C-alpha cells in the first residue's frame, strides 16, 4: 500500500514529504544513488532529468539538470553537495541552483532523505529546510511539495 503525506512545519521552516514503497530498502536506495536510475524518475511529471555527475559520499556532488519535456522550461542546472551518507538509511545534502558550467550559486536548500525499512517495504521521507517563514511559503507556493510527490510517484515505476 502506498501512502503519501506532505507536512509543513512553520516553526522549523521545513517541508516534509513521505511515501511508502512495497520494496526493499536496498532497491529504493539504489534508485536514489545510481545515476541511471535517478534520471528515470527525479522531477515532477512532464520533466526529465539528466545526471552529469554523481559522487555519493560526504563532500561529493550530484550535478543534474531538469527540463520540461515540452521544451517550455529549463534546463535548470542544480548542484547537490552530500553532507551525510548512510547506505539504506539516510542521505543529507545541500541543493543549489547552478550555472551551466556547474558553479553553485544562490541559497542552498538543506535536504534530508531517510529510508525506513519495515515488513511491508520502505518508507522514504524527504525534509527540505528553509531559512525563514517567507522562504518556506515561497517553496510551498511554487509547488515544491507537489513536485516532490510527483517525483516519488515516478519512483514507483522502478522499485
């Protein structure tokens, strides 16, 4: 059974998206940490992701770009810098927009992804942090929560 939730914590300035998969943690982890796999599902419906580089270790970086399939938006270049990597348990990274030559710029979004195995599969929770209430509100109003949920729906197809 798949369950979804979006929780907005205005005190902590966080947005948390959770989804459960009827798949082993190894399989879900691989979908998050293998370039070919994550490129198949990362991003909302109607968007494609290209992975330029993925070095999943503390201090390593994930360089990726996203573009609307109809050509109306993008590509948007992003750089995620991994802060913590605990296989099949946790990924923590700072996500930032980047220039076309992969120079990170602007504010970063601290993102924590947890993988919790249970008898029925694996629960994935993504928590995105914001510096203040205004930034959180902008993220919510831009559809960030729905975009994450759509990406997590797409993940169903490969786990």
